[in-house]
């Protein structure tokens, strides 16, 4: 199972859990599994099939450039990170 890191801004939806093991072969499947465990969290992660602009998702330290379709391996680390803009 992949190790998933949840940012503080979403921890209220997970009962305070910030790291957990989740099965899934893609970011989409990981989010679907999170939704089963924590109803309502998927809407905080994506909208209309697109990752919300307030989040960045990485898989094994690389940006999830394929969005929800980004592959996830059984020993991958998936991080949901708050997007920090700059200027």
C-alpha cells in the first residue's frame, strides 16, 4: 500500500490523521479510497476531475503531472501539499 501524507489543512477531514497507508494504483484510486474512509474529502482534493488549485500532489517526490491519472506503486509515497504561490 502507498503511504499517503495529508496536509494540516485537510486533517480536519481525517480526524487529525496526517499519514496513512492506502491501496490504489493511481492518484484517483487513492482519492477514492480516502473518500470511502473519510466521506467528503474527495471534494476537498479535486473538482470536476481536476486537482484543486489549492493543492499540489506528488508521487515519490515528483509532481503528479497526469493529475488524478498519475500512477502510484504499491510502495509509493503520495503527498498532498498546500499550493504556495509566489510572486
